[in-house]
């Protein structure tokens, strides 16, 4: 926990410096007769964030908070959490190519099978029902189009029928 | 008495069988749209608006009011069941609604939200009926300085919300405020913090993206880890006894609810503020003045009732500047305003005089829609609670799919979905390291309002800071802010002295 | 019901089959076969957004398009987001963009890699006007009073408007140049908010569009001083133009539609025709008259010339303000 606390504090300090560097594109000072410049808010708030995370880092060397606690109390869970996060990222990456429907169906099937260990019948019902629901709720009713990618031509007859 | 007869005419139209049917359909549709993370009344209204040219205008107004109310009630549903605020107005509802659901009291929380919404909606519609016209002048008196002071006050009511760790709370507030400045700087018209010129950042980081990320994806990851040792969600049951208990509990909350309604109505009425600061302030104040503030954030029913009364009251209040001043306080009212323009109505001070049929038709529709919304909402609660009983891994998939689709829907940018995944993973790690997430989300909601009004006020005053305390309204709010800031600090110091455990997030 | 359902489905299937086979479609027969995205260069609730949604409703009501036209707001970065988005949609036949003057100013002020000359011009629906307003409680009755008041106030006379670099700030800069005066320019997030702040006496003057002040004007709370239009506006017959008063300050806001680069010619023809039909509807004519818009329809080469000319005009104005990007 102590190591994790320090790493996170360091990461936040790095992030603050990155923000401060970007904020300097616009004036960060007080402009005469007009109040703070466009970069002032992001710059000085990032500076405050830098200071606060630095205190957290320094503090960890003085008082040793969370001693004996572990960042991952249950180490078995790490592969599972990482797996879900990885699957989520892969799904989002696939959306522009295979479209939201195919990507989400694959996501649900893999998740339910690998992490949920469900039977194929339940998986089939859920993965088939979800896209149908999404299509009718988002596209037909709310007129919010979801990305289709390569699957676009398949939807043209559906548009003609339901719009 | 003239008002009453005008209102009676309005009711005569809104209570015909066909219009009652319209209300039921509208409210039900609104409930489901609002319950979907990422979607809110704005989506419902956008769909219905073009239809209003085809149906008779009186039915059109009723349909719009029904969808508007339905979606406002619906926002609380996803906050409580999934822990993802469906709209920024329902952020504060997650603070206690989610813990209640985890303790198996989802049904009770949903009832509390519905009843509170009804109370908030009713009180504010009555205020609207009686005082709409004179109050418009109060809204006019609000310039940038007053807006800043109000947002400052909303912020300070939340001082007590952070975790035990002051430094970590400060980091999260700053991070939220910095993220809220991403995009275009309104004052100079220049882009800032667009990270390598990514066009996706031009329009800034929306609150919804951050909230769906940290509360949706982050919560799922956190639950996956912790549920391996012990399941955290208790199966929810809804019995008649629980229902009766719920109503008794709500009976004790009259003070909180009526205070929340008045606060919500007045804050919602101010053009720039709207329902989100209203709900946050109501929650913050309920906690500050509670005898047991430490129970907030751990499933206190008062923490559901307070923001829900205020956000419904505020949503009604926000119709006031739209009708009387022609200023939309939210994207939804902006759409409604567009609808009015299309119907050939000119919003503004003359609307109440020139078009009384429209105005009172709308107000009576609000009464009807509010009653229909509470009845339909309570009737549907068993369905929502039942949905929670699906296996945990199924629920997780559904939540993640909704996070992706709901994150994409409002802006239709894949960029936002990437941000959701990023915020989700970051939120999970930060939460494990005891960084409180509520201040982060609050900061991104209030940040843009605060910076903008602060700088507008200073430009107007030629850079003179005294403008915030020289103007009477603004000075009042600044004074209250100081009070709200000092009060919890004194409490905290006392607690530290008596060595009692400090309240967690 | 079922009948039409299958017939429409079958027709669409045939149409898509024809497209897949690459059968050349003539200008008359091309129709969108999926929903058309209408990108709006501004956020929800602004003047551009209201107008785009009005068009959408009229199209839907009169069935001008077999597929729905769906508005999408991409207002980030003063429209930079929308411009970049349209640039990436080269050759797409199902996307159109509703523009305003940021169509000129945004690519001029910041280098976003967009050349508006490449886009396909479709239709200009209207030109919106600007009027100089003061609060009705003010002592300022005419332009001379106004200039005198600004001079007397030093540079603390407050002019409210939309974000810096947007239309209101350009008109303000033109006024400053013309009269040799200086305002304190206070940017707000939308025209409606600007109008409210004028009536609430938080600012001293505005250059709102007529529509934005109409409600307050009718209630007698705001006073028009002069218009920036070429000729007097029908809705404000008593308000002089700047030009009449001897000052050549003319500025209008265009409301046009464009398509992406290399939009198929038959698709462009379809949209142009759709907007031409729209511009003749009674709904649009009434709206334009009520809001004091100049609703002269322009399309094709005439529109492209108009747009490129507009860009040059804005290049000069921005250069004068020192706001021209590299």
C-alpha cells in the first residue's frame, strides 16, 4: 500500500506538471483591469494539485500511513480486473472497424463465458437480445445512430424499413 | 383569482382522456430514457419536438411536460440501481442511493426518490403558479458576480463531503477543476489543454463522461475485485412491510424535503445555475444541519430525499427564465425554447400577457405530469428491483455495455468512450488508494460555471475584486459561503478533539 | 400499415442492390438511403442550433427527405470540431453541415488544417442581422448619444457579446475602429444570456441579433439604436442603418449548408433541391419575416462565391483586430 501510495502521488505530480506546461499556452497571470488570463485557472490549480500530491508523497516517508495494508488485498483478483479492463479496451478499439453491434456482441459473449462461466443458452439469449434492444431504443426511437463500421451496408434495408 | 380560473381552463384541456393517455405514454417513455445512463430529458424532448407539429399544440405541450418530468424521475433510478448518475442533476443521489442499494434497500431508496421528486415538483409548480411573473425580476438581478457567489456557496456546502484525508480531497478538487477547463476558453476564444490538438477535446470534457467513467466502469472493476471475497450487493427485496416502513421514514423528512424544494426552485430559477448546483447544495446542507452527519454517504435515506426534491424543484424552476426571459438554463430548456419559437411564440416578459392559454396550459400539464410520474414510477419499482437480482456477472456486462453506448450517445464521439475507459481505470486505482471521487465529480460540474462567472465579473468591474462584496445579493451569498465553510470545520475540529472517528466519504 | 412496411422495405432493398452493383443513379433518382447527419457548428440552444432544428422539423413535416435528418451538435472550439469532422468525411453523401460565420473565422484565427473552399456548397438559407441595443432605462436615444456616452466613460463602457473572436466581438471591434472608441468587452456563453444581462443592467450595450432581443424589445425593456444591415429592416422600420447615419459598418450573419469535399454531385443536387423547397414553405417564410431575416436563397457557384467573399471580408476584419492566426 505504501509503495502504491507513493507511485500514485508521483503520477499525480507528473500529471500536474504536464497540465501546467499545457496551460502556459495562454497567459497565466493577472491582466490589468481584466482579471486572470485564460491559462491562470488551469495553471494555478494544477500547481495546487502538484503541491498537495507532493505533501502526500513526503508525508508517506514521515508517518508511514497504511502500514501493513496491502493495495491488492486479494491478489487472485488482479488477473480478472486486468482481463475485464483489457476486454473493454479491445471492444472500444474494435468499434470503428466492425461497428458497435458486432463489438458489443463479442464483448458480451466473451465476458459471460470467460468471467461469468455461464451456459451457452443464456449467452446466446443475451448477446442476441442486446443489439436488438439497442437498435430499437437508440436508433429507431431516439434517432441516435451508433457507429457501424464495416457492417454499414447491412443496415440499409433496416433503415428503409424502420425510419 | 384570475390565476385560478386560467389554471382551471388549462386543466380542462389537460384532463381529457386522450391527453391523459398522452401523459401516461410520455411519462413512461421519459422514465426509461432518464434511467439510461447518459441519456436524459434532452434526448426525449429532442425526439418529440418535431412531432409536435403534427399533433395539436395542447397535446404537444402535455407530451413535452410528461417526458420532461418522466426523465427527471428516471435519473434517480440509474443513480440508485447502478451507481451511475444518469444526468448531472442526479449526482448527489448516488452518494446515499448507491449504498442503500448495496445494503439491499434499493426499493426503499427508489420510493424515497419518487416521493421526494413528487414533493419537490409539486411545491415548485405551486410557487411557479403564484409567483412566476414577479420572480422574473429577481432572475434579472443576477449578473456574473452573483452567479459566482452562488457557485461558491454551492461549493462550500460540500466541504464536509471529502474523505478523512484533506490532502487527497484537495488533489481531487483541483484535478476536477483543471479537467473542467479543457476545451475553449470562452473569454479569450482560444483553445487550451487540448493535448496535442485532439479535436475531441475542443468541446471539453463533459461531466457525464467523467461520471460514467469513475462511477460506472470504475465501480464495476472495484466490485469485481472485492466480490471475489464477499458479495457486496445484497439481494434486494421489496415487501409491503418495506413499503410501509419507507413511507413512515419519509414522514420524518418533511423538513428536509420542503427546504430542498424551496432551495431547488430558487436556485433552478436563476438562469446560469440550474438543477445540478441545487441538488448538490440541498444534499450538502442536509448533511451540515443533520444531527448525524456521519451517516451520510453510508445509505442515509435523507441523502436521497434531499437532492431529489431539489433537482425536481429546480427543473421546474428552470422553466421560469426560459418562459419569462427567453434564456434556456439547460440544454433541455433550450430545446423547449426552440419549440416555442417554432410554434410562433415569443418567449419573454410579454408571453404571460399575450399567450395565457399556452402558459397556463403548460403549467397545468406540469401538475398532471407530476402526478402521473409518481404513480407510474412507484408502480414500476418492483420491476427495477427485480432487475437487480440478475447474476452479478450479467449485471456487470449490462452495466459496461450501457457505459459504452450511453457514453457515446450524447455527443456521438468515440473519443468520449475512450475517455470513459480511461477515467474508469484511473478512478478504480484512485479509489483503492483512498482518494475520494465525489469531490472530483463535483468540481467538474461546478468548475466551468465558477471560472466563467468569476472572470466575467472581473472584466465588468475592471479587475476590481470588491465587486463580489459590494453588490448586496452577491455579498449575501459570499457571507453564507464563509459560514458554510466555517461550520463543518468547527465541527471537525471538535470531533478531532474528542477523538471520535472522522466521517468517511 | 403492413403493406407500406413491406413495400418500403422492398424498395429500399432494391435501391441498395442498385448501389452495390454500381448502377449510375441520375440526379432525380438519388435519395439518401440512410439517415442524414446534420452537423451543427454550435452548441445546443444557440441561434444556429435553433435554426437547424427548425429546418429539421420543416423537412420532417413536409416529408422532403425519405430518411430522417438528424442534428448533431459539434460546437467545440468555435466550430473547429465540426470543421475537422466534416473534413474527415470526404466523399460522404449522408452528411451536411449547418454553418454560421465561424465557418470563416475559426479557420482564419487558428490553424486547424481546414480549407473551406474544398467543401461542397449546398444552400444559403438566410442572412441574419445585427442591431446595436441599449437598455430602455438608459438615456441613450440615438447613435450620437451612444458615442458620446462611450467616450465619456473612458474605456469602462461595457459591451456584452458572445465569445471573443465570434461575431459579436467582430462587430464591436468594427465599432471601435469606426468611432475611435474603446469598450470593455464582456463575453457570455450565448446571445440569450447577453440579452438578459443588458436588461438586468449588468452591461451597457449589446449587438444582439433581432431574434435574441425580440422578447425584451416587445416588452419595452430594450432600445434599438441602429442596425448593421444594408437596408432598414421591415420589423424595425424606425431604426436607421449605420450606413444611413454616415458610417459604413455593415455586418451580417450567414446561415448556409455545406457538404464535405467531393460529395457526389447527385447527392449535392438532392440536398440543394430539398433546401430550395424548404425555403419556399410558408413556415420558413413566416419565421424569416418575424425574426427579420433576409431569406434570399443562394446555391451552387453563386453560394461558393458568396462564401469565399465572406472569408476575405473576415480576413480583413480579423487582421484589423490582430486576431488573425498564423
